[in-house]
């Protein structure tokens, strides 16, 4: 299950897919009992820490290394 990946991915760039079929990407900053916290780029020099409830999430994956 994707929740087991969380401790290994905190501080890393991740892609998050939602049950709606949409997704987002950013730095996984943390998680608590029912929410995931992702730092996302907005534009120019602006970033936002967004929170997503676990029930919204289908999967979470680390970014691959550059080849």
C-alpha cells in the first residue's frame, strides 16, 4: 500500500496520483494520521505547502533519477 512508502519519501520529490485521475508533484514534507503535506511550485518564486487527505490519494511515487 502507498502509505508504507511515506517514511522513505519525506524530503524527496514525489508524484502523487489521486483517485479522480488527476495528480500533482512536489516535495513530500510530511504526513500525519490522515493527511499528506506536499510543497508545490506555483510560479516565479512562489511555493505552497498543500495538504491532501489520504482518502483522495491513489498512489505516491518518487521521481526517477536523471539519466
